[in-house]
């Protein structure tokens, strides 16, 4: 399960970072042409949120700093994908909403998997023992 979660995390991380960078660097006029009714500042905000969420899927587990942020990043991306699914269904043909829906389901899989099934950052028994011994000797 851990390997499957890492594969999905890496793929989603790359997808969201790429998508977010495109939304962030694309001219506002072109973005609002593709998504009528959405203000440019909001699309830039979504781009930044996607970049941070994509990085949050991978970096905490790789560097072992605050690994509990990974399921939170995945949950935040689920919220973004719910919005993307609704907007895609409203402005285009209904099958176009399938891609953001599937990406949202995969993000939900990561969120649940890293929260309940295979959380990152569980301390090993060796480091836990060393920490307990060190704390006793300083008392």
C-alpha cells in the first residue's frame, strides 16, 4: 500500500505542480477566455494552491519534516477538484468533468491512505528508544 500511495502521490504532485504553474504564468486574458466567469485573480490563486498542494503531496514525506501535512495537502486538493468537476460540468460537455473527478478521487485515496492506512513519519523503534533513554537521562 505504501508503494501504491507513493506512486499516486508522485504522479499527482507532478500533475498539480505543472497545472498550477501553467495557471500562474498564463496571461489573465487567455485564462479567462478558457474559463468564462472566473476572475483572473481567482485563477492565479488556484494555481498557487495547486503548486503548494502538489509540493505538499511529496516533500513532507521525502524530507521527513511534518509528514502529517501530506494528507492535509491531499484533502485540500480534493476540495479544489470538487470545484473543478462542478465548473467543468457547468461550462462544457459532461464527459469533460470526468478527468477532474478521477483526479479528485485519487487525491482522496492519498488523503485517506496517508491519514489512516499507511501514515508517513511513524518513528522507528530504534529512534524511539534512543529518545526515551535520552529524556530519562536529562531528568
